[in-house]
């Protein structure tokens, strides 16, 4: 019988894990070991993947992977050879530093499993605003913060969440190499108190690295609410690690935690001692032989802790084997291979599984002496919520409802503060127009800076609302459920279920979303997710959508916004299938993902994250957008004279002279009518002068140069220029339009006036420049084309080669042209 054959609600005991490679290693490290009880919670709405409970936490596997795990009913299982608990023993190679070398700076690394609350502790302790999410892989890079406490300077590093220190994922390699190479003074191991057995697996590996460890027993309030009991002081003695209960999200226990860090740093902690896990005589014999061989090379012993390296070589860690091969340590490698063969011949298991089993045996023994579970079984809140949100019938409708509500609220609720900011910008522009003397500087300040930046800053409320929704879904744990219910759909288009999380994050910003792809272990799937991520409409595109929807589609704002975002998703699906068919043809990697419990985030945490993103947007206002607006204004302002400006100036002078004579000859009652006609004629001429000056300006010449390429899309030269400047940042498209679509009079920075100018813009023959069809074509082009410079840089960094960044530039722009061409030409044929 296999795990895939079990029905919902059934439980069984694992007898064997088949398969090989990274998948087998991962699920074994996550607790899928012989003798462990596992129960089926539910199938996803499309019957794949399946949610299981093991070691008191939830994990999802695809049906194909579950078929590789053999099980027997609980009542039929007989424990043939129970796991042995050998305890710990003193470690003769402990990291001792002379007291007189200690300074007042303490280097601290925060290490823990995903979802253990590590980044919450980092944020609360340091006052930082790093992103906290209730799913795997939010922290995808190292974060540093510095603060002072009791006369010490703490350099706090938040490392990526990881389940172990093997070489399965980039996070694991990153964490272990940071600890090994940087040798922090203290490692704070953050452990989820509600899931001790699995979290302590990482702790046992840290004990091999010869670093001082202090454990933060986090989420201790949830642990106490469950009614479980833990003698953490006794556990601390067994592990040789000081244990401090904490509630990171509320800052509880952090003072005691950092007090303990100081005492361990100063070698004053009585509850700290350097120990190592005893794996039993059989494994210890092999470890000892390889350890002794490593110690014969002093340079290698200094670079990597000998016992840690010995265990890694026996586990057949490919990264360290490659490192030693390159350095020429063939004697060590040959001995490790010989001992590994001995272990596997004797146990009839691969060596890595044997060591994993031994670690879990140590953990089970330690918890058996210190932990007591509450016998009263209560239905968890997570189970109750999941019964609706991941239901076979209701799962997808709820997901799409959440998406629609997010976009509708972004537009409708954001309209109120948007109007307030809009009025403020208009008042500022009008005030400057009154108090400043005429000249180029006044034009620059009002038309360039206030007009350009003000045209974009009005969308800040919409962006804050969008980030609020995304942050809320991440922090509650719903985002992981979205990946769970969407995995089969993602699998059909050639993507991994974990790809869904970075794709949804792309609605906020493509840069961190592309960085979040590091959680996808397979390189092909990671690259594919990176290449289609720009189709997720980031918040920078939102101002463009809102501007044109307000101008041409005011009756259905939320629905049209939903359609635009949905089109981006559809494009991502089609391109993913195409690339999977012709470029990334390798077989998909297995789907293994933890489903964390639902947690209600504090409003402070959600608002803080929302405002952090808002600050990034505001900084962009004062940076790239302001500079771009000034450059665009300069290119559009000069040269001041057009080829016909002198002739039209003469014509204006003639009109003035003509109507002055008419006023002199007419009666007083006719003066007002005559002057109105005069001002109307002069206004038309001034508009013509302004238009011709723009067309013959530097930016006008550039726009006209590319006009033949975009004319089949329904675009004019001003739209072309806006698209070019949008390469820097998509918000610049709006600021460019705010500059280019000004009338000769000042005070046009008001967004409603910009909308009117765009709506009423006419060609030389009096035809409207924009129609609803052209606006839709333009938004489609914005949706698909060249991602901003920051995204290209992120692709270059994460893909590790310029070719993928350049490929993204060319294929997205070419595809945008084809999509916009299709929308405009087909719409024109249909009479829209």
C-alpha cells in the first residue's frame, strides 16, 4: 500500500520511502521516515496535490510522489528495531574564544525553519521593516540590522528560512556557508514551539558546526494555549543550548533572549556547553575515522569543522565532495566512500537516510524525556478555515473572489484619497503659478517637477491598498493555500506549485517576486518562473491602468482592472507552455510544500509592511521619476522656437491690432463679444504654436522617429515617447504624459485635468488621438512590454547570465507589439 492510496481521514505508518535524489532527501528530512505516523487531511480541489499531517504539521505532496511512500495501517505496524537515543557528549572542538579578545560588537545570525517567526524577531528587535510572510521563502536573501543593547553593538543577520543544512536548495547552501565562512559569535536558532520535532532537526545540524547557539523557543503563547507541556530547562541541559521562550510578533522574551546572548558571548552562561549528538557506536566509528583523517590536514580543519565535514562526506554531500575533489583531498574522499559503503551494506539503507533517522531518533528520545502532549484533541482553527477555503467546490470561487475584491477595492476605495492628493497637487501648482515670475525655471518647476511627479504620486493610495491585500494574504498563510489549490493547474502548464507564490507577489513588485523564485529548487522551473513573472502586473503599471480606465472606461473600473490582470496571467500561462515545450524540456521536479497554520497578523505588522512598500514608492518619486520628469521636460521644452513660430507670432500680433481697432470703433456693449472672439482666435493659435513646438522639440523628433513602428498599433508620437521613458520605471509613463499633455497654461498637474487633456487631445485634422480602443491597445502594450530596468537587473542576478535578461527584453517587447497590434486591428475591423 502507498500513501497515494489512502483516503481522506485515514492514517497509516510509513514503512519505506522509495525514489532517489533530492526529492527523497527532502521528504526524509521533513520527517517521512519508517515508523512515523501520517494521516490524510484532504485532496486539493482538482484532486492533486494531497495534504498530509506528519510530525504535527501539514505538508502537501503530489499524488505521483505520494505513491513512492509505502505505508501499512497503524494496527498492522510492528516496530522491529526502535530508534535508539544515545544522548550527547562533550565536544572537544568547541568554539572557545579568549575573553581578552572580545569586544563590544556581537555578530548574531538568526537561523530557523520557514514559518518559525524568525523575521518577526528580527523586525521587533531591530525596528526593521523586513518582509514577514506566513509561507516558505519570504526571506530569500540575508538581511542585516544594527542596534545597541546594554552597551553592546549587535549586528543582527536574518538568514533565509531552511529546514536543514543539506545541499537540497540554494537557501540551505547559503545558510551553512554563511555560518561556516563568517563564523558569527552567536547563532540564535529560532524554533517553532508548536512543532518541536521537525524544528529540532535543524538544531542537531547546527550543533555540528562548532558555533555557539542560543535557542529562541518562539510562538510559546500558541504552545501554551494548546495545553502541551515542555520542560525546556531540562531540554536545554540535554542539548547544551540555552533555551529562552519568546513570542516574536509581540516582542515577548526578547530582552531575556539578548541578555542570554551577552552571557554566552562573554562565556558566563552556566546553561551553555559545547556538546555533540552521539549517533551510536556504529556510526561514530565511521565518523571518527574520517574525522581523524581530516584533522591531519591543518588548513582543512581550520576552514571546515572536522566532525561536521566528516558527517557531510558520509552523507554524500555533493557540494563538499566537489570542493575536496577540486582541492585534491583524494585520501579523505576515498576513506569517506569506503565508510559510507560499510554503513549502507550493514543497514541496507543509503547513508543519508541512516543519519537522518539517527537525528530523529535523538530528537524523539530528547522529547520523550521533556515533552508531554495535551491528550485533549481539539479541532484546530486552521482545519476549520481550510474546510472552506481549500474545499473541492468552494476553493477556486473563493480565490477568484478574493482577487476581484482586491482589484475592485484598490480602485473604488482609493478614489477618495486620490482626489484629496489630486486637489493638493493642483493647489500647489496654482500657488506656484501666482507667486513665481515667468521664465524657464517656473516652467520647469510647475510643468516638469510638480506636473511629472504630481501626476504619479496621486496613485499612492491605490498602491498602498494593493499592498495591504497582498500582505494580508501572505501573513495569514492563505498564500500557501493558493499555491496548494493551484498546483495542478501550474503543473499542467509546466510550472511547479511553488511558482504560484512569486507570481502572485509580482502583483506588488516584480523585483522581490523574482528574488522569491530562489525557493524553487529546480533551476529549470526557477528560470521559467523568472521569465514569465513580468506578465504579472506590478504596482508600477497600476497608475497607467487607473489613468486610462478613468478616462475611457469609468463605468466598469474594477472589472476592467481584473480583466487586465487576468490577461497578464493568461499570457504567462501561454508563454510558460511554449517555453516548456521548446526551451525547458526537462521533467518537472516533485511538489513538496509545508502548509503553515493560519495566523491572524497584527494590524501593525500588515500596515507596517504596506507603508514600507509605500516608502519605496515615495523614494522612487524623489529619485528616478523626478529625474526622468526633468529630463523629459527639458527635451520637450527645447528648442523653444518652431519653424512656424515667428510667422504665428506675427499673426497673433495682427489679430491683436485688428481687434483693437474694432474695439475702438464699436460701442461699449459690443466690447465683450469682440474681445471673446479675439481671445478664442489667439488661444487656438497658441495651442497650435505649443503643438508645433512640442513636435519639433528634441523629444518630439525622437517620437516621430519611432512613430512608423507604433502607428499600426494606433499610437502617436507622444504615446511612443511615454513608452520609451517607461523603460526606467512604469510610473514614468504617467509622468511623461503629465508633461507632454500640458496646455500652454500652467496649473495642469491636476490628474482630472490630465484625464480631460488625454480624452480631448486632437490630431491636426481634428480627430481624437485617443479612443477607447486605442486606450485598450495602449494598456495591453504596457502590460506586456519591456519590464523596468530594476527587473532586468534582478533577472540578470537571479538567472546568473545576461542572456536571460536580454532575452526577456526582446521577447516581451516583440510580444507586446503583436498583442497591441491584434487588439487595435481586430477592434478596428469590428467597428470599435
